[in-house]
C-alpha cells in the first residue's frame, strides 16, 4: 500500500478559500451526532455545503 502524502494546513486553507465547496459525508438530522455538528460548522463558514448520507432519505 502506498502511503498518502502529508498535506500542510496552508494547502488545505488555500483549497478551501478557492473552492468554497464542502461535502459532509455522514451528515445527520440528529443534533447529537458528529455529522450534524460538522455540517452546521461548515455551513456557518462556507458558501456551499452538501450533506451526504444515503441512509437519511
């Protein structure tokens, strides 16, 4: 297995600043779950946030 390269915080910030699109895999409607908390956090800071959870139909 090939190890993944480490990505610096500067590169992550540049990508987030440039794109402003976030997907939250495992987003939940349940307020107590991490998926919901992450979704809300990102929604407060980024223009486009897409929740991804095929079980929450």
